[in-house]
C-alpha cells in the first residue's frame, strides 16, 4: 500500500530543468521507482530523459544539461496501474500530426481497461501497460487542432483519478479530475509559473503558492511571441463547462500518510491535520503508559498530538534509516524478517522497562505492525499499546494508491480483538471516522468533501465489475502477545 506518483512543471525559467530537479526531489516521497523529465526549447524541439531510479540517481548535472529550454515537466513514479519497468516510466512523449506532446499523470483511471479494449479493437497499438497511455491514444483521435481543445475533448471520457501535466511546443497545461482526488497546485517563482502535486515543492524553491487547481479545471500556460520576444500568459477553463460538477472527493489519506507534513492540501496544513488526529486519538482511546513513540516518519506528528493530549512523555523509540534502497540482499536462513530491521531500529534506552504507546498511521496487512511490536518487546518494553491515527483500512483504493486486494487487508474480515492478537500488542485502537473527518476540518458537514472509501467501502464513482465483492476470511497465524 501507500505508493503513488508526483508531477511537476515549470514555465518561463532560464534554468527550468534544474528547477524541475529540485521540485521533483521535494516530491520524491510520492514515488521512488522511476523519474523522468521532458523539456522543450524556444524552437519547439523536445528533449526527454526517463529512467529507473530516484531523482538524484537519474538526473546528474550532465543529464540536466541535455534538457534545454524554459519549459519542463517532470514525474516521479511508483507503479499503481501497469507494471514496474522503463516502458511505464513517465512523462510519455508522443508525436501527432499537430506536433509532439508529453504527459505526466498522478492517479488511476478506473475505466482504463475498457477504454484500452475499445482503442485496441479500433486499431491502436500500446507500448506500455500504464493507464496513462490511454490518454495519449485518445489525444491522437481528438478532432481539434489546438492542444487545449484536444485535452478538453479527452478528459470527460476518463473516469477515476487524474492530476495531469501536459507539455507541447508552446504550452504547459495542468488538469485535475472533477472529483479532485489527487492534489495539484500552481504558484509563481519570480516571473516563472510552477505546478506541483504538493506545495512542499514550492517551499524548497522559494516559490509562492497561488492556489490549488480546482477539480475539473485546466490551467493553460501559453508561450506567446511578439517578434523575437516571448512572453507567458496563464488562462483557465473547465473541461466540461456545461456539466454540473460532482461533489469534491479529495483523498483523505493524503492527510493521513501520503503528503509531506510541511505541505498544504486544499489550503489545510497536513501537519496540523496529523497533530489533531493524534489528539483526538488520545481522547478516544486513552491508556496508562510511560511513553508515546511514533512509527517514523508518518506517525511522528500524530504521536506528538497524542502525547500533548494525554500528558504522557514523547520519545524517539524507533529510528528510521534513510538509506534503504529499493533492493537489498537478505540472508535466507541466518536472519529472518530482515527487511523491517533495515528500515527501523529500536532505541533501548527509551523503551526498556516502559509501558509504550506506539502511534502509526494505518494497518494494512498487519505483518509490519507485528514485526514492530516484536522489535519493541525485544528492546525491553513491558507493555506495547498500538494506536492508529486513522480508521481500519477495509477496502482497496482504485484512485492512484497501490493497495492490496481486499482479502489481504487485515481489517476487512477480522475483529479488533483478532487483529490485536495477530499483531501481538497488549491493546489496539483506531481513530474513528468521525474523529478523522474532524481532524481534517470536515466535521459537522453533511458532505465531507473527502473520499474515505478505503475505510468505508463507499466509492464515490463506479468501479466496474469484480471490484467490490465480498472476501473469504484468510487464515491468520495467531501468536499470543506474551
């Protein structure tokens, strides 16, 4: 679970590729599998570089020097739809009779399979398994010469989640689906326009956040020429102006886990949301303990909130390694379950002889939580009380998050006591849905404005066949907490 993508764009900057590098670096938490950039120079020539690996590994100074021009889009990816491989790395670049277009996508299209079948039946040939290629195939068929009109023709045909950046010879376009599932914001850096999945990318650059891209909106940044002089103009349009927009359904899990705590999502501080989740969790599920510790990094703010509200001391009981790559060598026999120990290490001095409250953002399969509880006990903790700053995750996400099937989600078919026994904690409790919505500023509203289908199963749009059925109860290996 917990993986997605990030997009970035810059227009009208002399060092556009270097700026995009920094912006993508700030968005690296949204995807570490591959990174790519596409630039276009003043003559309309395209330059592309996309490879497997992280931003710092892919874009050396030499690679950045091969991306000239004042307009660039970038993408960091973790596969959620389509497999892992270079053929699915973005941004995609395609050629049409009207010129070239590059596109980067954060989200998942729930009707991608149906659209792909239709396009293949009509003669289209696909080079990747990513649902983003459906978008470029549809663009090729659009009956309009102007890119903005072609995009406006394509987007109403898409269902699901998309925050998109497009790059053409003289345009950079950003668009967000009508539900607003995934975040997307625009800002200014001097005279340059910038677009990013999260505002934390602007903070690194010293850029000013202007606003969120609204659900159902296209923001068009055009390069205009007057003789030899180029200027850039920003305009906005709805891609379905004659259709009543659906209710906003921003992903609430952005506040729980995905977004960086220094970001603002829809004008709300992610840090403040998580702090409030921890405070409300302490009110709902108090316990007697000596110390509160987070599971880093996403549990830190909620653990601070829990400690503040409960009056229990906060401590750094687990240390996270920031140097674990995508692959590593694990001994097959001598050390079992080596992976979690590479990422987290217990601080014995903070845990030994203590009754410990451990705050984490969610439980998915439960296997990682179980290993963490075991690690804390082995460091000498007398009691381990697990507190989760979101409701139980009972349903998969189909809108841009890589979640397991419903059968693999621990909370989908097991009681709270069964889950507690499986993770071997002395107690286990989750933040209520009402508490979560209150923490993100949606309490008391008839329409929360958020998608919380992963907790409720109430998907805001249709999903197609075979995606919401009941699950068989999987067998758990139950080990007593002692």
